[in-house]
């Protein structure tokens, strides 16, 4: 049931659900007060089905330290700690610790982001140019001046720059359209020599397509700590702090980088698989 159909979907499921059925909720970075509509829907799901096993797919804990964030966390604690069979999957270590601290009645497990379970390496394509995939929202941490320097330097080294965001800026897409747009992004990445991004799923899409990636941090911990799952891959480079000199050095060495083979993370999902079984 897509998020956009959640309310009518909840009533439909309420009428048909049986004892022993498992309910799952969407993974991502929407456990918090930033994307409060999705957080509200997840709480509705948990409240609607008090006797069924509920599994929240891999999430980042992202309640802010503002008054709004603290109040939102208190509401979430009341809902989630009131369910007797609720499982929360954290997708990085900080979220795991925070979930265990605040949702003491839930069972908390740790796995990578669910998209990292995919392998989209084949078919391989000839690579050319660079793709810029940068945030334009409140999670961005790079300044406009830093952003401009990245683009200018990339242009000087590659000559061919394409702009492509993993957030396509449209809503109310059908399931078919969503899949088409997703495959467009993957195919674009597979045809480029390098992706430069500060988006978590920009980095993840590069990993699953075996695409060289230079990734910058956003304004929370999710990029930095998700990188810990994939840092064995020499084709993914995290720049923890912005430096013009480091950036130029990276580009100078880019042509000599050997792309290692894609490494499956399937074994990391065993705790989630056991829950679903």
C-alpha cells in the first residue's frame, strides 16, 4: 500500500487482517519530526494493529532537539512503547542506540538501508562524464560557494557534466512511473565515470551499480554512518570535511582508480529475514 493510499489502505487491512499476519512499514529517513506526515501514518499503523507483529523497515532516528522535535518524540514513545510486538530496524549505529534508548518496549535490530540489498551492476555500460546529484533542501550542509566550486572543478576535469537528483520533484506517480524513474537514475549512474553527491541514496545507488562516487556529508549522521557498511568498496569515497585542495587532488587521481567488484551485503539482513519468516 503506497504512503499516498495509507488511510483507505488501513481500513481495508483492518477488515481483512488475521491473527499471525505481519505488517511492515516503509524504511528510509522519516522516523522523526522532519517528515511528520509519514511519521504520523506509521504511528497510525502501529495503533491500528495492536495484536499483529509490526516491522518498521530500516530507518534513521531523526527527531530534532527543537521543542517540536522533543514533543514529537514523546508522542512516538507513547505509541511505539504501547505495542507488544513491534520491531524497529535501525540502518546505522547511532539510530540503533537512540532507538534502544527511547523505544525501550520495542525490539531493535540493526541492518543496512534496505536498498543496499540490491545488485544492479548488470548490464554494464560504457562510462563517460560526471553526474552531479546534490541536495537543495534543509538537510544540505554544503554552502553555495562550496557547491559552485565542486561543479566548476568537476567541469574542468571531465568536460561533460550532467545534473540528476534522486528526488525527481514530482508527486502522485503511478507504481509503473516510479519504477521507470528509478531505472532511469540507475542507468544514468551506470553510464558515468563519477557521481558527486551529498544524498544518501545517491551514494547507495552508486554502490549497487558499481559506480565511482564522491560523497559529501549532509547535516545529520545518516550518510556518514551508512558509509561504514560500504567503506570496503574503493569506488565510494566519503569526504568528511570540505577542502578545495583535497577535492582537486581527488580529481587528479580519479583516472587511475581501480573499481573493485561489487560486494553483496546479503548476510547483514539475516536478522530481518528471520523476523519475516
